[in-house]
């Protein structure tokens, strides 16, 4: 069982920056990711990072957001720069835990990011 605790959300203005953090308990964490869900929309992938630190980003955040992780601390971060009102959403941390040949998905409780114009 993995528990995730997110922090770092807030309210800020267009063009601002924010860093989200997510602490994961447990071991054998493989891929870590951030998703977001805006009001009335489906949850969407923002960025992923493998245990080998390969990253992948949604087109909408490329060049503005950066995902990173600290494997020793089981932490994943999302640095968000040049924020836009359309980045307003609840941001969720997601991790996959490998147990033998299986991967299990875990989600954080979500943290609200609001960007005003």
C-alpha cells in the first residue's frame, strides 16, 4: 500500500510560478506522474517521470512545467512556470508501485491550483 501526500497548491496570477510536491510512502515506486482535472473536464495527464528520470509532458505544458523526483525520499515535484488561467485545476499526484509482475496505481488527494488573469 502506498500513501501520497501532496502540497504546494495555491492561488496566483497569470505568469506566476508554483511548485507542487508529493511524498510517497512505500517501496518499489516506478513511474511517478502529475495529472490535473479542471471543472467540467476529464482528468488529463500533465507529466510523467520514470525511475530512470525519463520525462514526458503534455503538449500544453511543454517548456513551462518541469517534473522531477528524488528517489531517496520518494518525492515527486512539479515546477510550474508562466502559469495561465487555463492551468487552473486540481492537480493529482499518481504513482505506480511494482509488486512482482504487477503494477498498482495510487492517487493523491489533489491540490487546487488557481490562476487568475
